[in-house]
């Protein structure tokens, strides 16, 4: 799957945050739900405008971002 076919960024929608195409649901919202233990079915039920492909695209988007960026994991966050 090419996540780029399902994720959009438009400055006029959700302040330019990455959203699932055709919705106002941010990719980060989908990912937060999954990270908190929601199943794909739970997310689909909570956000009826989403599709399974949109959820998979959000995960692909996050995977690509994780290859490009790092987060400081030290105890103080200062390196």
C-alpha cells in the first residue's frame, strides 16, 4: 500500500496536520487510538468516515516518519 494515496495535508483542514483523505480525522488521532489499545474495528466504529485502508495508511505514514526522525529517549530528555 502507498500511504500517500490516503493521507493528505491541507493548510485549510485541521491546521495543516496530516489527515486521512476525505475526512477531517488526523493521522495522529488514529495512531493515538491504536497506541492506547483500540483495535482497527474500534477505530472504525468511533470514526465512521474512516476506512480500513485509511487506518493502514496512517500506520504506514508513521512508519515512514519513524525512519526519518528520532525522539530523545534519555531520562531527562536533554540528551
